[in-house]
């Protein structure tokens, strides 16, 4: 599932290809992409719009048009965006949207599981829509140990669940939460509100470091995720803990364990991410 580093990679690749381009023709083949709005209606509204900026907020790709309208694309489980100059493959049953741009190139949206969404907002609607759903952007200056502490304060949920909830810090999913908790040496089942100031500080740095590592390697390709030119990310070979059950911890050599937290398969080192830190009996 694409998380912040994957969406950021897509954004960075699409930005120079889309800015200044006009959406000439838009074909939405699956009503689930735009529901409850009719796909033909959204397609007609998008035609003629010229792209001013391609931004990202959390896991949302934010396409800003010169008219002030904003298209929010969420890739969910298996959505991918592909930019081509040689036309769209006609026999691919998983293509959900095709955008023909005014320079003759195409952007194709493909989604096997069909959970991804395209939402067109009128000018001025995006700020409230996004701030209601998302916490601080973890790579921005607004994300500080204090802002993270405030978001985790008094929460009884496991810290893993709190970080999967996009309101604690935007953009993380199962992979990068596990990676951040391993880096911070915090057990995924610790109650979020029980972390002390030093642990929150470590977690803050670990979140940023884990996400930056993913961006530097163009994201993690386990299955579906692709960059807009069809390439794969390289982070899957540099993961420290995610998916490494039974393998030695890179820090201490103990066997990586697996549990469930926040409803998701969760990997951690039982030795350097203790459930009861400092020998306290909790
Ligand atoms: Zn370890």
C-alpha cells in the first residue's frame, strides 16, 4: 500500500510532467473512483482544467488547478499512476481513469483492488477537508516533538495504532510505522500516552528518518506500487524490521518477532523494543 514516501515519489515524478498542462480529455471507466458523484460528471468538470501545482498531503496527491479547484487522488491499496507518451494500453482491465493531456501525453490510473478515489473540490474546500483528516506533515517544520506529544497525550491505544491513525502524523502506514518504532526502540503495543518525553523525541526523529529513507529509495515495491514511469522502488531491500520475522535484528542480533497491533501484522525486535522499558513492571 502506498504510504508517504511512495506518494511523494509519484508527486515528484509527475510534477514536471503535469504543471502547465491542460486536461484535454478525461475518461473515468469505473464509478467507484468518484462515487457518490457520477464519473461522467467529474470527467466533464476536469476537462479544460490547467494544472498549476502537484502537491502532497499525507497520502493524498493534491493536483491544484489554475481555477483554484483541487483534485485529491488517494491511491489506497493498489492505485498507480503512469505517464506515457505512446498511448494507453487498451487491453488492461485494471485501468480506471485515462487523462489525455494537451501535449499529447497521457496519465493512466490503474487500480486492481479499486479502493482508490478521485475527489474534485471547489476552490477553498481543500484546507478544511484535509486538516480534519490529517495531523502534521511529518517532514514539515510544524511536526515537532511537542506537536507529536500533544497528539499522543492521554491516548490508551497502542502507539502503533496511534501512528496508523492519520491524525497523529500524516502519511504513515504499516511499513513505515514498524520501521519508525524499530528505529526509536519502542514496542508497538506500548500505550501511546505512556511514552515519556525522551521516547517521544526519539519517535519524532525515527518517523522522519524512516520516511526520508523511503523517499531516498523511491519507495517500497512489495507488489503493486510503481513509479509513474513504471519503475520499482528500492526501499524493500533496505527495510530494518518490516517483514523480517525470524531474521536477526540489525542492531542486536535477536530474532525479529511478529505480533498484531492496530489490527495489522506488526514486526519488532523483542530485545531492543521491550514492552516494559527500564525493567519497570508497568
Ligand atoms: Zn534488536
